[in-house]
C-alpha cells in the first residue's frame, strides 16, 4: 500500500507543538511501514534538509514548489495525478476537492473558545479547515479525549469516526545533570537561577498576563526567583509584554522573555528550572507538560481542557483564572523540596503513557484499515 503524507509542516525550521507532532510521528512510522511492506510518499513544499527523515527504498520524497494556496492547488494536483492508497495529514488540511481515502489529525479547537486570540482571516480558515477535515476524512485522529469531546459537541462529528491517539514524547529529551551546560545556557538567555519557566508560544490563551500577576503576588522576586517566558511571539503577544511593563521595576526586572528556543536549549532550560508553570486556558494536548516531566522538572498547570488528562497525577493543577491560587502553587513548589521530588518521580512514571512507537503503531493501524476497506 502507498501511504501519502503531507510532511510540509514537519520540515518547518522552528517547530512548535503541531510541527513537532508531524516530525516525530513520520520519523517513527517510516521503519514500521517498511516492516509491514508499505511505501511512503512524503509531500514537501520546500526541499527537506538532509537527514530530516530516514531514507530507504520504501520512502519517496515529493517536493512540490511553493505557490498560492499550495495545499489546495499544487498538492491537490499531485494527488490527482498519482493518487496514493490513502492520504494523511498530521498537522494541516486535506486538499479541497480531493476525493480519495484520507485521514487527518485534529489537534485542538482552542480557537472556538478564544476566537479573539486569532486574526479574523486565520479564525475563518481554522473553522473551515477543521470542518472540512471532519467531513472529508474517513477517520479523524484526536490528540486527546478533550479534543474528541469538542469535535462531538461543537461540530457534531460522529464519535465512531474519531480515534483518540495520544502523541509521544521525544525520546532524546531527558534531564541534563551537567550544571555547567545549564549555567552556560542560562547566561546565553540572560537568566539567573533559580527560575520558574513557562514554555510555549506567547499568545492570550496561554494566560500569561495572569501568570505575571501571580508571580508579582507571590513576591518570589524578593527571593531572587526569576520568571522566564520562553517561546516565540504569537498573535497579540504585545499585550503580554505590556502587562510585564506595567509591573513595578522590582518585578519587571526579574521577568525574562527569551523568544523562541531550540531543542537543545529547551532541554537545558527545563533541566535547570525549579518548575514549569503552564496555566494555559485551553490546550488540545499540552506538550510542554510532558517535556518538563521528561527533564525531571515539576509541573504546575491549569486544570482545564486536556491538561489534567495529560498531566495525570504528576502535576499541581490550578484554576487558571485564580491568580492567588496560582501564586500559592508557585511559592509552595519553590519552597517545598519534598513536593518537587514527589512530582519528579510521578512525572517519569506518567511518561509511560506517551511513547511515539505506540502512537505510530496505532496511527498506522488506522491508516491501513481505511486503505484496505475502500
């Protein structure tokens, strides 16, 4: 069977959650598909860098030059000219007008909860593309039960069409014990230990204005504990930066915004942090929670959407609207070493539920089922 996969998002230079999902899933599916006698046809809109994916006789990379509406014009034409047995998009949309067997992963419907967090045209496209995927795909893969429930409740998708498959965690992401490497990374980013770390895109639904307010209320800055916001700026990020600027100098001077950080730096900053603080108002999955646990870092996260499902019993869950409660959690986890060690141990055990090998097996099973029953 020929499996066609949109790999364009996986080749993105600065990967966030969905791009990382596509990258790790495709890498893990390649050897598994080969073992089962399948061929993979990977579609790119730019030439992939050398070594992006394992290369063998069962993998064909198809580079289709960029153009206006690439997915719905050039990719669609390629699929019509040389149709695979099934087309799968792990992080994007099924081309408009494509009628062959298809599957899609839908990561979240956060835009329905926080439409103001997106430009108007992007919001319209997100709504259209999700509905289009839901109508066109023979099977929908959801990252979490929370996303599945949203699809059923908000878009009235038949539950029998949705399969919940948890993503995995990068096996190479693990705790760094080398203090010198951690300190060097901190110096590069203008950070002084100890610090609490937020990791992710800077945008309104991540609840970062309240996080800064909670940090100020905690008075941890008086103990020289920094708050680090690591991630690229998203839509309306300026409001978050303005919120920092409104704080007194004693607080403002101990809040550090780093911008996007790469995989190596992520490992080091997570390993050096006292805790990850992730009070997001909505997540379809929440990779930073697992990334912190993989690095042995205690987690404080919101008790909303998919986060309790992902964190399990290995995080301090807080109401993301409760600034005082968030401040209390930050103080407690900073001052209570026993609590940090307990969450450290629970975090490692929680990771057993999120392995890319298991994810790839389940996704490939679903693709085979669609391809063989068409």
